[in-house]
C-alpha cells in the first residue's frame, strides 16, 4: 500500500483546546515502506508546453538521485482508486484544460482525502476550471501572463525544503510569470512571492504569491508557478525547489504549511535587525547575511530581545541543528545580563533530540516532556530546518513543531509567571552548533487562563 502523507485530520485539530489551536496542521506519517513512488501526469487539453518532456525527465532524475521511484503518464485512465493507491504523490506537470472525467475526478478526490499528495507545476493552475475540489487543492487558478522575462522572487518561508536553499536575498530568475484569479494567502502558506516592481505585467496589487503549500481535505498540496521554460528544469536552484516540494508532499520532509499572516519580523538575517537584541553571558552568535542565519558559538550565554517584555503572543522561528547539539529558546524571564536569570526565572523550549524526555527537543526543559511520538513524526533530522511556534496565552504555553502541536504546559508557579517576560536564544557551549533564522512575532489578545489548582507535590513538573 502507498504510504499516506503525514497529516492531522480536521477532527483532531478541532479537538485541540481553545488558545493553543491555530489552524490545521500537517504531519501524521503513514505506513512505512521502502522508498516513495511518484506519478507525473502531464495530459493537456489546451495549450501544450514544450517544456513538458524536460520536466518529466527532471523529476525522474531527481527521483533517481534522491531515492523515490517515478512513473509518468498522459493517460487519465491511471486515475483509479487502485492505481493511485500505489503513489505517495501525483505531480500535475503543466496540465491544461479538462483532463479528467467525473469518475476519475472522484478517484483523485478519494486519494487526496485518504492522505495523498498533489504537486502542481506551472500550468497545473490552468487546469480543471469547473472542478471546485481541484481549484481548492491547487490553491489558485491561472488568469493571465506577460511575456517571459527576468523577475525577483522574495522568499517568505526559509524553512520549507522547497525554499530553504535560497538564502536571504532575492531569487533572480527568468520564467513566464502567472497572474492568478485569487490570492491563496488566506488558506495556504505562501513560500515565495514575486516582486511586481521587478518586471512588467503583474496584476496582483503587489501581493503576488508564486509558490505555496497547504493541508487540504486530508492530504497535502504544493504548487509552484515556475517551470514554463525548458531551461527551468536544468536550473539547479529551481530543481532543488521542485525537489523540496516533492519531498514535503510525500512526507520525506516536514514543514509548517498553515497560513501565516500578521507577524512582525524580529530578525530577518541582517545586522540591522540585531539592534533590538542583546548578548548576555559568554559566547556569541555568528551572523551570516548570505543565508540570513545566526549560529551559536561558545557559551553558556543567551541572545535576548530587549526592546520590550511580551504578554500573549505567538513566536515563530526556524532552527537547524548540525548534529547532536544543544540549544533552546527561553520565554517569560525578566531583563538581565545574567543568562542564568532566564534559566531560573523563565522557561526553556529545548533543542536537543537525544536527551531524556523532559529535556529533549520540544520539552519545556525540566518541567514537561513533549509528546515524543508526535515530536518524532514531525521532526526533521540534523542538517535540515525545523520551525517552532511558541504560543503563550496567559499562563499557558503551547509548542508546535513544523505545524504539529507537541506540547501543552500550564504554569502554576507565581515566581515563573508567563504573563510578562522576554524571549531569548541560548548558545549552550563550544561543542554545540545550532542555527536560527526568520524570527517573527505576533501579539495575541490577552487571555489570562487561570492555572489549575495544585493536587499534589510536583504538579506542573
């Protein structure tokens, strides 16, 4: 049987308690098997792109290089429940027009709702206009396009495997740049946007998504607007972009694909954005402005945001461990130049996948272990990026890893109140190497959840 994409069903999301729930998340793995299998579908009933053969060849090459099998077809008869069950993802490669009949559409809907995955490339958005399920799955329909020309692409999500390799600057490339009939930002996680000032013919009023991902009715969906030209599929950065989308779709890599709006950047990869941060204790963080990262050096110390104390908020950041390394994010501590003040008065959300449960990745260090089963399914390995959402509302602290809730802790100690405090990044020691980037914050409405009454010794620990 085909391995099911990693998801949390709508029922499971609804079961999350109010205050920690922040939208549907992906990441429940399916049955394990040796390798993944991808179907490339490139039937056209309208305009036919001459880049399709190059695209099919590129996906096959990526599969051979990265351990997944690839089949290719233009026969819609492949869309049966039995045949689709063989595949972890279906790549719709510049399909156009009405390519499936009603029975085949029903089979594909069943496939997606059962945990399957969709990867749309370029003209996949110019397909099946009269099939609402498909429109929602793709995220947006094609409207128009100007001439092929260079443009600048801004990366919105630096942790998703489709965009993590693109660094902190703009991605300059040439393609045919689609305008879309609607903006997917409300329902999908936008990974990259076009700078409409960098080319002519953009019609989306300055907010022009060009790649995105989402959980959709039980399955996964990734779309990229690139891929019109043959040259795209020989372009190393675009091939990595496509590979990352496929890897996420089949469940080989995890990412947070919930919609994201309303966040303010606290660190954007530039030296200027560090003006609101202050180092406490020994050690430091090395800034690499090419890829927009801060990497721990030495310790034991902490880089903390000293502009203001925070109350109810959602903090998101991307992090990557080089190996078996130790670091963490501190919350809820008073201002101090002594890093041990944060240890003694705040809470640490740990990064160290091999420690004991209450001191491992996703734990509230020393107080509450993460749900290790969920954590392990959501966690990307060393060398790959992960995203934390740390959500504080009143005395309640919820932790999401790559969009999956893995911890829910309520403080009962007045001396460690979460109602107000600072945030900081730990540099643990000389032997530990952890990188951070894209740190952003959203203030939330104040909700003063009353902690439960203690019922015995050690409550909350």
